[in-house]
């Protein structure tokens, strides 16, 4: 799942902030529960799970990101691990 996000075109990656949580850690378990993800891996956009277990094609993932762009704060990622897309504070 993380690889699907890492493979996105650079112009898409530049417009999203992506974070990964390890569900073997307490923080990761808590985040999974907050999102309501039933299975892993999962991708959430703006704190809403959009993919669980099934890895989306690049076109599907880009379309999902663009559908939520009105609620998305676009800008360069501040670094860190990659997987879950969320609105920047």
C-alpha cells in the first residue's frame, strides 16, 4: 500500500502530506481505531478510509485524491514516513 503512494507522480506527491503508522505500535493501533480501519493495509484521505486491504491502481488512487482536493490542503510534504494522506493542520 505504501508503495502505491510512493509510486504516484511527483506533482501529486507534492500536493499531499502522507504519513504511515505501524500497527505494531500503540500509536499505530490508536490511529487505526480512530480512522475506523477494519483491516490493514489501508489508505485514508482527509481522515476517511478509502482503501482497505486492496491496493488501488495508480489511476484509482489519483482519482480518489483529486475527488477530495477541495477539502485537501495542498503543499509540499514536511517529510516523515509515507502511507496515509491527511489534511495539514
